[in-house]
């Protein structure tokens, strides 16, 4: 609005004020105010102002109102309407150019958030002094309109009125609110020129401004230079440290404040408690709490809110709730602190319950509330509830600031709705670094590695500078996809931008290289780390375990225990699979003892790993026992136990357990159905398998994945339904992968179907030409069929393509040490005794009726030589070693990396009967419990 328009607008308002006044005069209600000097008294007018109707006349005749009386009137006003009425009287009475009344009016307007009206009063006042300028500037600041301050301040600078300490304090506060460092420095220069740097009010404002602009060092220098410091000064500096992450420095300054005899205030308590919260320093926080109680600060709502946040952050959620419930007056900050506390401590249901209670208490949620609520929905995995609350936000028109939008993106991404997350991301008016990081992390978590990398590239094109959090997510994406080349490119980016010194980035690099199978590079990076945390050790141990280097994982775990870094829950979850891989039951039991002593056994993820370990070590009884003892079971717990039953050939028990699971509130996931279908496959339950396969999509809306199709082909193939398996593959809605064709090829090996085996192998050699296992399977089919020429061709193809057959080996654990054997192995120190034992067993087996099945000797040699080859297979060497080094009557546990051959299976049945021992063999597919000449698989494997 230009000056002419402004004048016309204000002139119109004056006429309105005149008409209002004339209506007052004409009103039938006549209030007589009589006193000796016939002046207005605030005590008489205050009720009228509160009433909202200023209708005062003097016996139908207007009595002149003095300027001081208007001051009393303005003081008595309680709302905008009464201020307007008094202003009208001021205009009518000719006092509209009074600087004093204009200042009072601007102040009153500011208090009622009517800054537009305040500016009109200011602009209409021709003569102005520093008090009027300060009133307008302060009004903008207290109403959150700091961006309007700079124009007024510059206008004041151009006038004849000099800024004073109150001016500078307010302008610096505006700079702080906007984090406007450049403007703040300019004002600081003005302060120095004005000689007001030593003023305590200005000094406090300067400290606060530099702190808000994250220049904590400058703030501290100014603080130290202050000749006079009051509690506000100390509070400003303590808050500067606390809000910028220097919690330890904040605590130290608080102690210094007490040493210098400065009495802390509730504001001090809030800053110090925030510092304790950042540090997770519960002990120090409790001391501050005691101090607050002794000095009567505990009843201040801001202190109460800070205490709730402290105890919640320090995982003492019960005390946080107790303090919350005791609060006589709860603000939105109180509710937010408690809801956030629940969400951050994994009490998602309690967070949502409190959110509903908050609504019943007529407390309107704000963006901070909603961010915690969406976090709780994500934790619960409750997509429907998340959608309902999202709809609630739209209905109530709760402001969707960047923090809430980021929480929504994170929720949808965590709940698998990555498309919804991306839609929200694309619709954001303004994206900050957190927005980009959240979306990239969402892609990484949902295994959309390519999209994560694309978005990483896009953010750089949009001039958004990635930080260490971005890099962590991108490395996670590379690790999930096994994309080593892309991982190397990200590693180069890390080196160029100096992120390699970040311990979290270093840990993620170790993890990425390990998951991409580049274990030597992972170990090289691990060894070069200047500082190793538990995460570092865990990443390397898990890397070894996941890449089949179980012995190295156990060795590194033992090495970790010799350092100052204590193993944690994640360490246990990482090392137990190594024991499972080796079937190292003795070492697994030793680690189980460590878990109990360390108090880790209550953690559900550790419990799940223990069930898996005992099941894979062939001790399904202990696995079941531990499962029954667990107070809390999640879907992983049920999956581990069902899979355990399946591996042991106890398919019916696994399916019965699934029926129990359906009676609980735990919903099966896609892994549950892999476990169920595998159990059906190992037990030959074809009809049941079809039933469960169809129920996935019909009952649980789970779209079958490649793994499920592979399980069905395996189920049909093992049962001899090869034609049905082929038809199933041909009618798949997705392109069959190597796991599907591999399952069919394996079935052809069992049933010696050469033609279909060749068909499956062709697809496999085209799609995964470097996987030696499939060449070996086809070779086995040709050998069993006596087609030695074709077998030679397959071996030549492997040689031409540079494909090497993996060495078959068998493992046995004796006295906490794992011993490995390969076919014809003569490297073991007990070699002579082992072969001597095999000769004895061979004689006893022959006498018991054993006849070697030379179809499993995959060489075109003489019959006698074939028999000799069968006798020195790795599992037989391991069994002989076990008989020599374990007590009579104890079970012998063998782990084989390949499928046990048919002849060794028969031989082991004979041996178990001869030596009267249980022999437990875990091959690549399942467990075989040999006892008294029988196998638990019923010769179906």
C-alpha cells in the first residue's frame, strides 16, 4: 500500500471512530463518573474494558479526557476490541499525535498480536522517539515476525533517532531467531561503534545470537569478555552449549556458575537438563532434579517438561510417566515429550494411547506430536493405523512442516510402501537434507539399491551436499544389492570428501565389502581403523560368518574379548550363526553361557539366534525348549522354529507350530511361507504345500516371490512330480530365476531324468554361467546314467569357462575345535588311525550286508576303484575321526557342505547300527539322524 492509499485508508478509519463515539453518546446507557477533578479513573473503566463495550459519557455531555487518563484506559484494556475503542477516543480527543500514547498503543497491539494495526499507528505518528521505534521492533520480535525487523531497523538508522541498548537487544534477538549471521555481525559492528558492547543486555543478546547461528566459540569469547554477568548471561551461554551439542561444556559451565555464586533460575535448569538428556547422563540429571526440588524449581512447567524428556531419553520411561502424570498443568510440550519418549523407547502402543488421551484432554496436536506418532506407527508395522492418522492430519489441517513430512516418508518406507513415500517426497514444497536422507534410506531398507543410487546422484545435481548419513544409506544399498563396483565408486567419493575418518562410515565400508563377498578388503579396512567400536567388531564378525568363514568369525570373537570393547547383543546375533554354520554345538553352548552371564538372554533377537543355532546343530530338543521359555516371540522366532523342524524332517511338527502361530497376533510374512513350504518339501506333503502356497495371497495378501516358486518346484520335484513341476514353471507369472531351475535340476538328479535335467541346465548355464554347483549336478545325472562322454563335455565346458568345482568337505567338532576333511584327505595328524578305522568298519559293514552303490562314484573307472573312492568320502573320514575321539554312546555330529551321496547315506545307516551310536549329519539340504540302522529322513531327501 503506497502512502496516499495508506492516508485514505487511515482517514476512513478516523471517520469510523467518530461514528462509534457518536453512537456511544446516543446510547441509552449513561454512566456517570464523578470525582473531584472530573477525571477518568482506571478502576471505574476496567470492568467496562473487560466487558468489551466502552460506552462512557458524562450526563449526555462529553467531558474532556486528559492524556494520562488514556494511559490508564489502555492499561485496563484486555483485548483488541477495547484497544480499538480507546484509540477511537484518542483520535476524537486530538491526542493521535502523542508519541507517548502511540507507544502505548503499539505495545498493546503487539501484546494482542495485532501487528498490522500497530504498524498503522506507528506510520500515522509523525514525530517518533526511540521508545516508539523500540516498541514496534520488539512487537515484531515477540510475535515471531523477525523478518520484518530489519526493514524497521534500517529505517530507524536513516532517521535522526539513535538506536539504544534495547533496540540492539531486540534486533539481535531477531537475527538469532532467523539464524541470520551476516545481519547479526552487521548489528554487532553498530553496537561496537555505539560503545554499547559492555552493556549487559546487549552482551547477553550477542551471546544468544552467535549461539543460535552455531558460532559457539565467538559466543564464549564474548561471554568471557563481559565485565558484568547476570543469571541471563550464564543462561545464554549454557543454552548455547546445550543447543549446539556441547553437553559436557554446558555441565561444566553450570558448575562454574554455582562456584561464582550466581543463583540458577528455572531457565538454567532447562538448559542443564537438556545437556544431561543429550549426554544420556541420568546420574547427573538426577542430581539436577534434586537441586530443582530443593530450590523450588520443580513446579515450573518448563522444568517439568525437561525432566520428562530427560528420563524418557535415558530409558527410564516409568519415572518419566510418573512425573508427567503429576503435572498440574500440561502444555503441548509436556504431551510431546512423553509421546516422543514412548516412541523413542520402543513403546509404540503406549505412544498412540497417549496420543488419543491428549485429544480427549482438548489438547490440539502440533507437527512435533505428529512426527512422534508416525514414528510409533512405523514401529508397530501398522500401515492401516498410519494411514488413518495421516487422514486425521489432513482433516484437522495440522501443518505439515518438513519434520512431519520426513516422518511420514520414513513411516511409509519402513512399512514397505516405498511408492507412497516417494510420492510424498516429490510433493514436498521444500526438501532439506533430512528429506533426501530419509528417502534414500527408505530405498536402501527396501532393497531398491538402484533407486537409492539414482537419488544420491540427483541430490548432488540439485546442489544438496550429502553428509555422512547419506553415505551410510548409499553404502547400505550397495551392501544389500551386492553391487561391489558401485560400492567402490562410493568409497572413492568418501575418500574425496573426507568421510573416511567417520567411524560409522568406516564400519559401513567394512560391512559393504563383506556383504559383497570382498572379505579380504573388509579385513584390511578393519585392521587399519584407528579406533574400533563394538560396531566395528560386529561388522567384521558378521562379515566372516555371512561369507562362510565361520572359524575366522569365532577367532575374531575370541580376540574381541581380549580388548576393552565389550561384546553386545549384536555381537551375539553375529557370532551364533558362525556356530550354526560349523554345527559347533560345544562352542555354541559356551557362547550361550556368556549370553546368560551378560544378561543378553532376554533380548528376542538373541533368543531367535539361539533357536536357529541349536536347530542347525541338530539339537532340535533344546531349540524347542528355548522357544517354549521365551516370554516374547516375534515373527522371526516362529520362523526359526518352523525352519528348524523342517530341516530335521519333522515337517508335521513344523506345520502344527504354524497352526499355533495363527492363533496368536503374530502375522506370518514371506519368510514364514518359505519355511512352511520347505518343511512340506522335506516331508513330501505335496497337497499341504499347494494349500499353503495358495493361502499366501488369498489369506495374507503376500505376493509369492521367486523363493516361494523355487520351494514349490523343489516340493513337486522331490515327490517325483517332474512333469507337474515343469508345467508349474512354464505358467509362472514372473520369469523363472536360477533358484527355480536349480530346484528342478536337483530333482532331476534325484530321479535321474536326463532330458528334463538338460533342459533345466541350459537355462542355468545361460543365466548363471559361473555357478559350479549346476555343472556338478548335470555331471552327476550323466554319471548315474552312464553317459560318461557327456560328463566329459560338461567338465570341459567348466574348464573353458574358468568354472571351478567347490571342494566338498565335512566338519566335526571335538573338544571345542572344528576339524575339516575332504575326500581322500591324508593331511590330518591322525590320518593312519582314521584309515585304519575305515578298514575295520568296511569289513563289519560288508559282513552286515552292505553293498556299495557305485553309481555315486562319478568316475569312469573300474568297479573296485569306484568302491575305494566311495570309502574315502569326506563324511566317512569325519565319522571315523569322531569314533576315535569321542566317548562311547555319545552322538557324532557331522556337517557337510554338499548333499550327502546315496551310498554314504546307506553306509552311515550301517555304521550307526554297528557302533550303536547316533550319527547326526547336516548336509546342504537337511538333517539326517542315523540310529540303529535307520535315518530320520526315511530315505526321502
